[in-house]
């Protein structure tokens, strides 16, 4: 078989997530990330089944990792700057009254539900495609949220790192658990916080 025709390998990983917004009541739910040899990554969050086309899965993974970097920086008293990159989600970064920083990545994708109730998230290729919002953002108290038009899931930083890595590994890519460095093209300018420059949507 021609090497270019080889399908991506199958993948499966599973973890019990802490529901960050319900952590005081010890709420937890299961998360599975899998691939069945096609060009989609499947994610089951509690009772919700989602299929991300590879390009969207990678962007979601990187945005989850961005959110973790910002949260770690808030807790440690500094703000690391995620790597500058092309991104399908518009990334914004704002300072709270408390002095900590919020991160939000917001994108619109072709979303539809299959007959077996799987929510599919693909790239919009036509202006007539029905698009819905998908967002990743930091929670005020140290968690991360993945938000769709009709539901959202909150989880801890550890769980966000695991999900980010699993999404990448499901595509045969290296995990993102090594701190990304700022690219040379992202430099501080007078009057701007360096992270604000790097995270603003391109």
C-alpha cells in the first residue's frame, strides 16, 4: 500500500475528570478520546459524543494548553506567553480587576448532529454552512471550560493538559506537555503586555 494512503492509527485513552464548577461536591465525569482510523478524533464528555475533524481537534488542543499556561501564570504571579501561531479560533486575553488574566479562544465551525446523536465539528467550507460557536476559556477560579452553543464542560488544569495531549496523540502528533516558547516574531511593544500581542486573533 502507498504510504500516503495509510489511514491514521487507532487510538483510545480514558480518564475521570473533575467537574471544576462542581468540585466542592466532588462531581466527576468520564472522558474518552479515540480514533477509529478515519480523519476525525472522537471525544466523549460525560454523556456527550463529539467528533472533531483533525484540524479542529489540533486547534482545540493548543487552545486548551494556552488556557493552562495562563492559569498557571496567574497562580504563580507571572504570565507566560503562549507561542505565536496561526489559529482558527480567535484568541483574546484580558486583565481582570484582580490583576489576573482571562484567556478566551472563540471559533465558528460547521456543526451538525448525526442520526446516532454524535455532534460533529468540521471546518466551514461554504458560506451556507450552518456554523456554531466553540470556545475554550479560563475559569475565574483556576479551571478551564470547553463550551458549545448548547452545553459546556469544566475541568481542572490537570485534566485540560491530559485532554490537550490526548487530542494531539490521537492524531499521531507529539503531546503538548512541554512548555511552548515564544516565537521570535512575538515581541513586546510599548503600551502592550507581550501575551496580549501573542494571543490576539490573527
